[in-house]
């Protein structure tokens, strides 16, 4: 509906009022118009965007490493098998889904001024519901899976016949990184130094007031974090090097094996984390004033300048399952076999480090900020005969 208010009156377009072709327009004097709805609120500034994810994030990597080294000598011969392996398998994953953006800083969202003079009756008048610098909500629905598989199986064999020498040497330096960082449904943090204010509302004259609201403003609040479904980190590492030296009659067999192994299967899983509230924010409701010279002609239903919030931490929600399954199999084998009147030496050195630690966080609410202010606006009422509900908190 096209409605413009000036100091001379109110312009009403009849076509939009009646829904059909009605030529012409009405000019109403300022002492007789009746506003239907005046809303200068619903303003926003510097808010972080919401993050939403529905589906699945899957990282299923596979690595197979199986070198084979074989040496075989006959009678009065020498068989040497040397194997050196330096292996680095990086199967780490960083998975992020449904993360709301952080709110900006030093933003302002304010409602305008509303004045309703005359003898008409006003419906809803709202200059509130402004927001500034709030972090966006993060939502995740589905499954996030990281399931890497690493198979490492080097084999080193030296075989010699009668009156011979068999030497098998194996050196392995292996690092398996199957760590995972999985983040889902995290609300953005609220910004700092933002202001969200409702405008001034004034109603003067003999009329009936419906709803006047200048509150429900928010500034610098952390967004809610929600995660539904499951987050799974299932890693499998198989490591079994084999070193064999076999010598016949009156011979020598040497089998040496050295292993330096690090298997990292650590995981950090976070889901349904509410963003932290910002600092130094202000959310203020505007002032509402109602005056009348006729005591019996005014009735006020609801006047609200409260419901403001500033610097609150967001709620954390998580529903589903969070699983971390780590399997590491380490079985090095070193064998030296010698026949009659022979010598067999088997040496094995193992330096192994398994990291299967897990940090899991789910459904954690964000911390509230510091130095924030949330005020309801000033309220003044003069000569109201029928006051049903006043809400200033």
C-alpha cells in the first residue's frame, strides 16, 4: 500500500486499499488518520552469515606400500639383501562444515522515529528487532567420515647354500599421519563494539493504541551451533616388515632389522559449538511516549521496550554419535636360520610411537562477552484510562 506521511496529511492510494482499479487518492488531515502498521525496525549491520550443511563429508584414502627384496646364492656363494625404506604417508584430513561467520565490529543498526498524532487508532508500531555484529548460526546435518587405510609390508630375504654367507639388512623409517580435524555446526562469534537501538515512539492524541514495541534488539551475540548426525574418525594402519636370512651347512646367516616408526592417528572432533559473545556491545530499546487530553478514549494493549540482548554466548546443540576408531597393527619379523656347524645372527631394533589420542567436543555453549549493555527504553504514559499490559523489562 502506498502511504506517505507529510506535515500536511497522509496520502492513501485507493487502488492498493481496495485491490482493484479505484482512481484517485485520499488526503487525510493530520488529526483524523489512522495508521495500520508503522515499522522502522528490522535493521541489521555487520552480522555474520549463517552456515548450513546437509549431506556427508567423506575422506576415504588408501595407501599400499609392499616392497620386496630377495637375494639367493648357491654353494660357496654369498647372498646379500639390503633394503632401506624412508616412507612418509600423509592421510590427514581437515573437514569443516556448517560454520557460521563471525559478526563484524563497530556496526550500528537503529530504528527510526515514529510519531502518531491525531484521533485515530494505531495498530502495531515497531522500531525494534534491530541486530548488529551478531555471529551467524552454524548448522550441520548428516555424516562426516574420515577413514584412511595404510598398509606397509616390506619383505627382505637372503638365502645362501652350503659353505656360503647370507646377509639380510633392512632399515625402515616410516611416518604415518592419519590425524583428523573435523568441525561441524559451529556458530560464529559475535563482534565487538556494536550498537543496535530501537527508535523513539510517540503517540499523542485521543486514540487507541494496539502494540508499541521498540525492543527485541540484539548486538554482539554468538551464534548457535547445531549438529545432527554422526562424526566418525576410523583409521587403520598395518605395519609388518619381514627380514629373513637363511644359510646352509657350515655357513653364516645375518639378519639385521632397524625400525623407526611413528603412527599418528590423533583426532580433534567438534560439533554443535555455540559461538562466543562479543565485548563492548549495546542493545537498547527506544522510548515510548503516549499522551492524551481525553481520558476515556485511550486504551493501550501492549507497550514493550525490552527483550534486548548483547554479548550472549550462543547455545550448543548436538544430536547423534561421535566415534573415533583407531586400529594399528605393528608386527616386525626378523629371522636368521643357519645349518650344521654354522652361525645365525638376528638383530632387531624398534622405535615405535603410536598417537591415538582424541579430543571430542559436542554441544558446548559459547561464553558470554564482557562489558555489554542491554537496556529497555524509557517509557512515559500520561492520562491513559485503560492500560492492559506494560512491558519494560
